C-alpha cells in the first residue's frame, strides 16, 4: 500500500470550497502544498492558501482565474477537475481527520526518503553526520503535527465539579477510609494467602453493589459456576431461607429452594459470569469487559485471580503486567471499579511490616493499583483482618478492619453485627391490597 490517500487529499480541497477557514485548520498542523502526494493537488492547495492570505474568495471561478494567470490550470487538472472537487462532499465537518491523514503520510514519505538515502551512504557517514541525520529525523517527526496531540495546555483542563462517585463495600470503616467506597475509575488489588477470607470478602462487596443497583461481573479461575453461585447465595440469603441439614460428616446449613429461586431472579440481568469456555487472556477479557460495560451496564468487575489469567508475553511476569495494564486502562476509560485478586508471595510470611510488594508476581503490579488491600487470618481463628496498604484516593493507609466470620451465613461482620443483619433486598416486596365490601 502506497504512502498516500487520494480520497483524503481530494476531500481537503473540496472542504476548502465549502469553507475557506479549512486553511486555518491546516495551518494548525503546518499543512503545506508539498504534503500532498498528487502534483495537481499540490498546485491547487498552494493557490488556495495564496488566495486565502490575500482575502480572495475561493470558488471554481476565482481559482481558475488565479491559475490561468500563471498558466497553471492544465497542470492543476483543468476546469473539469476543479468542478469535480466541489461535488465530492456535502460538509467539511471531518476535514480535521483528513488533514491528519495527509500530514501523517507526508511525514512517513519524508522519513522513507531520508532512510533510503542514508542507507545508501551509511558506509561514508561519520558519527557527526549520523547525529545530524538523527536530528533531521526528529525535526521531521516534530513537524508532523500529530506530535502536538501528545501534550495539552494545562489552562484548557476543566476541574471536575463533583466526585465521580464510588461503590460502597458495605463495610463502613473501609468506605470512610477510601473516599466513600471503591471510587469509579480505579483498580483494586486484593492480596492475601489462601484461606485468608478473600473470596468471602469479595462476595459481600459483590452483593452490596448489586443491592445498590450496580450490575456486576465475576471471573473465577478456580471455582465452577455451581460453586460460585452456591457461595454467593449463602452470603446473600436471609435467615428465613437458611435450613439446617446433616450428613455423615455432620450438620451444615444450606439455602432452601425458595431462597435460591428468589436470589436467582434478583440476579437476572444484574450478575454476569465470565464464560468457562473462553480463554482468559487479555484480549478476551478486554472484549468481555467492554461488552458488559456498554451492553449490560456493568460497573463492578471482580477477577479472581491473577495467576489464572493466560495472557500474551514471554514469561509469567510479562503476562501479568500486560493483563494488569489492560485492566487499569479499562477502569479509567469507562469509569469502572475493577478488583483483581493476587496471592501474597512466600516472603510475606516473614515480613514484620506488611507492604504493597508482598503481591506474588511482577513488582510493577502494585504501582498500577489505586487501592491495595491485604487479607490475613491468624491460626485457625474465624477472624480475618483487612489491611489497607495503598490508597491513592485519600492517602490514608495502614488502617485495619477486624472481621469476625459466621460460617452459617458465609458473612464477615464487625462489632455491631450490622453486616449479619443486612438484607440485600432480593426478596420480592409483597403489598397487601385492601378490599372494600359493598
């Protein structure tokens, strides 16, 4: 494919006939006649700019007259070609995009010519000449106009008048520390050793988000659909839907059929799982998250866990970095709350003072996170501690929340047991109707 675009060039010229101020748009990126690939387009744009500078109206009649003065009409394609340009497009709204295309291709042609010539003379060039070539190459790139998009004037940035909001976790102490909950546009890393209570903690955050009206998404690289749903139902269920059972191993509590049905009905179009049939790589995950965001209005994404993602990359650390960077970009792009589970590394057991780099995997991962939480459980006590190791939103860290565990409810709770009393609102509200007798 050649380094030129006939349609883009013709559309720019056609746009000038519609609105001569298109020349100003071109000047912003230093668009000049030599940036056009086709000789007739170079001539036409050169004369258009000249007429604009001289405040001469630009149409086929005036342009033809200017070209005829210098005997350039035939080289510009003739009057028929000029007339054809006026009928190409109906509006100049997209001209900025066409200008960038032409400017970018012109830059690439210049670089190609420079490289071609330098390749021929490479044996003859000394270090000073090579440095000069490098400087010329950089100057060409900086003149492309597209480089200007890489910076922005600070005075043009508008301050946000209000907070973007957050999804409350359901644990008041955490929400007050993090700025009202997990803020939109953030990536949270939850770490901790196996069995420390991470999944239970996440289930309660998931249920609380849904009770607040936020659609949610769950990826589990370890649990089946059945196991995930049974755990979720147990966490969500109210006491009236819990029944005692027994088997050869002893007594246990499960959610009755009515409770399961009500929870499933409540979850319809609110809770979505990542398909077990799909490979959990960064491409599929990004596509799934974007689809769930745009089509299903999902705002909370929980991914459990990092070690089970099969992303591209030469080794496991590069794979992890690729995945986490993709998640970070998605959270910012769509204003999402994304929580990623990552196990603690072996050295965390020996650390007297917990820190963010206890996460198993690439050391860059905690740098990408906005929040880092660590779950710990000492000995066999049914109590978990959630420690805030990083908090980019409010800056408050090293706060601890001790959570007791109720095995029947599969819930954590604090001193006032508010979390055990919480009704997530899955049961349908029955309204009693009054009857008037004649």
